[in-house]
C-alpha cells in the first residue's frame, strides 16, 4: 500500500488548495449564508477548469481520468473552506454514468459534467427505490444534497424482478421538478442551500444501460461515505487550526490560554483523533481506486469515525473560544452546523456503525 | 476528606412536597391559560415580564428574604423545589431569574438599608429585573483583570469601559456590575474592585446586541462612555468587590438550571420513542436517567448547604461541571436515537424543532457561568491542590 501522496497528487493538492483559497473565501461563504452572494457559479467553473469536476470522467469524455483519491483531495479543500458546491453528488453521478451508461448516455452527460455545465443529485444509496405492484417507482429521501438545483437526478432502484437481492438499476431523471416532489427546506447549515426531501411520484426516468451489481452498489456507497468523510476531515483540520491559533493569541491570567494544560490536552487529544481520522480517510479513498474489496469496510469506518471526530473538534473549538465561540461573529458556529448536516446527508450515523457490526458478526 | 466537599443527603420535608403541589397546580393553570406553552419548542428559559409578575404575586420570588423586603422568609430547600418545578415545566422565567438568584441575595447581604428597600421589593414582586455585568472583552475566566473603571467624582462615580456577553441587558432595568475603582496592589490583584448597581436608563450607556450561535439576540455588549452614577450605587465596601462577587458566583452556579436546560428534550425523546424500543435504546435512556437522578441528589445537597448558611462554592462547581456536560450530552444522544427511529423526519416536527434548538444552545452550557476548565480548577483547589 502506498500511503503518501505521489508528486502528481501533491501538485493536484496544491492546485486544489490555492483554487479554494482564491475562489471560496470565507467572506463570500458567510455572505452566501445570508443570501447575499452568488459566488458559487464562479467557484464551480473554476473547479471544472482545473479538471476537478471531471475527476472520475474519462479523458475521452472531456474528463481528467483520475481516481477517487484525487477527487478526495478536492473534497478536503472544499470541506475546509465550507464550500457550497455539490461536488460529491456530482462526482458520484459521473462515476455511475461512466460505468453504466451507453455511449449515447455518456456523451449526453459526461462532458457537460466535466465542463461544469451541470450538477447532479443522487438518491437510493442507502435505501434504494423500489417498484410498487403497478411497476411505478417509489421512494422518499431527506435530506438530499443539491435537491433544489440539480440538473440531473440519479435514482438507484432495487431490481426485485431479477430475484437477485444484489441487483440494481440506475435511472436518470432530467425533469426533476415534473417527475418527483421536491420539497426544499432550510437547515441549520447556512453554508449550503437547497437541501430537500425528494419523493418519487411514479415517474421512472431513463435507466442507464448497464445494471449495478452488488460490487457496484458497494462502490457507490464507499464513494459517498469516504467522500463525505474527507470533506468532514477538511473541516476538522481547519477547526483545529482555528482553535490552536486562538489558544496562542487569547490571554487570560497573564498567559495565552494555550499555556494551560487543560487547553493543551484538549488540543493534543484533538490532534490524536484527527490523525486517526486522516489515516482512515485516505486509506478508504485509496482502497476505492486500488483495492475495491477493502473499500466498503474502509469507507464505513472512515465515515463512522468522521461523524464523531468532526463533531468533537467543532464543538471543542467553541469551548476553547469561550463566549465569542457562541456567536455568529466568528466562523466556529458554521463548522458545527455543517457537521450536523454532514452526519445525516449520506445516511444517518447509525448505518455506518451497523455496517461495521454486521461485518464483525460475519468474521466471528 | 475536606469538609467542604461533602454532599450531605437531603430528604425534602412534607412542607416542601406540599409546596411542590401548589407550584404544580399553579403551572397547570398557567398552561391552561396559554401562558406556558403546552408543547415546548425551545430549550432554555423564555422571557416574560408578565409571568414573572404572576410568580411575584404568588410570593415565590425572593422566597428566602425577610418579609420587610417583600420576601416570604422561606427556606433554601423550598426555593429549590420552586425553581425545579418551574424549570421542569419550561416556564418563562428568564426575566427575573438572575435577580432572584443572585442580584437580590447580594443586595440583601452587602447592600445598605436604603438599597434593600429601594430594590428588593420590586425584585420580589417580579417587576424589577437585573442583569449581570461581569465579563469584558479581555476578561472572562480571568475576571479579576477587568478594566472598566469607576472613577470617583464629586457625588458619585464616572464609568468608562465595556461589558460583554451581558444577557438581557437590552431588557433589564439594572445591571449589578463589577468595576475597577483603584489599581490592584502588588500583593493582591483582587484588590480595587467594587460592585455597583447601574440604572440602565442612565445617559451614556449604549447596549449593542450580539447575535448568538442560534441566531438570537440574547446577550449584549454594553458601553459606558463616561457614564456618571451617584454615590449610593456602590454596593458594599469599595475595593472589596471580589469577595462579594465570589459569594455571588456560588449562587450563580448552585441551582438546578445547571443540569435541567435540556430536560425537555429527554422527556420528549422518551415520549417520541414510545414503548417499543431496542435494548440498546433502553440502556442509553436508562443511563441518562441515572445521571439525572444523581445530579438531583447532589443539587439538593447544595441547597442544603445554602440552608445551613455555608457558601457551597466547591459543591456548586462539582454539580455545574457534571450537570452542564450532562445537559450537553442529552441532545447528542437524542439525535442519535431519533435518527434511527423510522419516520421521525415526517412525524414529529415539534421534537425536531426542540432538538435543533437544543443542539444549537448546548455549546453555551459549558461556557456561561464559568467554563468547565475553570470549574475544574475550583474543584482541584477544593481538594487542596494549589
Ligand atoms: C450564553 C452566555 C451567556 C452569558 N451571560 C453573561 C452575563 O449575563 N454576564 C456576564 O458577565 N457574562 C456572561 N457570559 C460570559 C461568560 O461568563 C464567559 O464567556 C466565560 O466566563 C468565559 O470567558 P471568556 O468568554 O472570556 O473565555 P476565556 O476566559 O477567554 O476562555 C477561553 C477558553 O480558555 C479556557 N481557560 C481560560 N483560563 C483557563 C485556565 N486558567 N485554565 C484552563 N483553561 C482556561 C476557558 O475554559 C475557555 O475554554 C455569558 C456567556 C455565554 C456563553
């Protein structure tokens, strides 16, 4: 196993970090939360120009033909900057279309995704849609990321007709508003908009040419879990940096508060937790590209740990800031609120630990 | 073990339990009248001057104070019962809370006869509200370093400086504030602080809202730009403010509000989950209840210590340290259990709203009224560690 970044990956990382530093400034994120900025389109374009939107799209379709690890590099930077873009859902959708789409379907969507012309949402993993007795598609999901603005919705459907529990089809819905009920709602996370509940009202959309087998479904689950985990890692890294910086600046009792052992130990515990998470996250992303059989377990582990560590660090950052941490004047609250949503969007925290429990039982 | 660290078990008298019944009947009535909401959608205490007046009319504010100042000459344990019932019902007690808990008692102990007569009857009637002016931009945990000055002038004092995080300053009548009246001495940095009552209508005071994490205007920044207040605003002895504030802080940290903030979330959780729950869920709820009952016993013995006329400094710190982490954990556990609960998203919007509000407020519990780290320092000192 190779656990350090290659030279290329390091370059990609530098690109992602400087792009995000330039195109996703905190002042913009905050203004966006108050409904007073629309920098998101420009950020989306910049990401596309740098080749990130097409990370999992083949070069023949205008993509950059990279892997989930490289997509993860972008996600870490985006999570750290609290970016309001639907990068993960769009990336997962590009991967599915690339794997299962007919040539025509690939040409129809992939170059547009890579060029940043469209964004996507996905439902059905976990909780695939099913067909009712009349063959109509049924399913309901909330909260769905990018529910409001997606140009494309992919629905993972359990194929009960084949009698194989591990067979799924994937349907593409273009006219989302006509085919499903989309109920958008505000969440406590003001750094992203357009979360919603999606309910299928019977419309089927068009199935991708190929069907999804158990391995393919597991890969999708791993991409979503590890992708979300690396975004949360990005947030946690920023939060620790913020806490550390404040601990060195804020003076009480004639000393920086970071000189008190209570604060030192809190920060040291955070670093220990963060490094554990970091290893799990990159191992999961690496496995998706290089050791698919290990990916589901690695990704579920990474997400289960991210759900805890990111919450812990974001909360303790407020504690270290004292009173000002409980205000909207500094950014600490944005991270706490974002984590709350991150924990729910790709399946509630319980599903990842349930997966691990089931895995342990199999081993026993 | 050091005597100061004992938690003496307390059994509530029949008189206390009878009073509990009276308070409950009153609260039921208030609920019927719509003064207290039937279902709670927020944690913490709502602000209602009207409700505070109703409590005052019942004689339940200033409970322990002499009748001469509008009090009821009751006991600390009886007061405990009243506050516990009010909090458990989610009553809107915020307007009078700190005046009844700490500002009044400070005036009773350290105030002049004139001050007692002027302020206490209003507080006991639920008509006169205080806020607490301790923290400043550069002085929170290290309160002693505060910089707002009260300079002696002819007939009074001139105040210059800024107080921060002052809850309710925008709706209270007075601030019980700590200012610096002279420089700290070389051998005692606590010297030179003094307590004052500041009428918030005095010209030159600017109250600026600070929006909190939940998006609410609850605390404030209060500027004093050469504000002049008369001599009779000084509370107690000039320069002895620190000793007085230490007593005040023991009151501030002593009550059941330090572990009941999210009690409704727990109650609602049990209701929403219903009876058909997994063993694991049962265990989680069971653990929370064990802690709740333990905290209640400990909190009662703090009230017993107050009753015995002793400062419950270390016990109060122990209860607040444990209690605030407990009330902070409840929403986390509730969130986890409810996420696993099928159809929670569609069914119980009230529980969701309440939980969201609890999640947003919970970081404050371990900061306000002295941070967890500072409380641990007090507990360690109580053990004799310096
Ligand atoms: C909701 C809310 C309401 C409030 N209402 C009021 C009010 O009405 N009136 C009022 O006067 N104040 C009020 N406060 C202020 C509160 O008392 C202070 O926030 C608190 O005392 C901490 O001070 P600080 O914010 O300056 O943080 P700091 O003191 O700067 O602390 C920052 C961090 O350093 C840690 N730290 C500091 N010193 C030490 C040490 N020696 N050892 C270990 N760790 C240390 C703290 O624990 C904290 O984690 C309120 C606060 C909140 C959140």
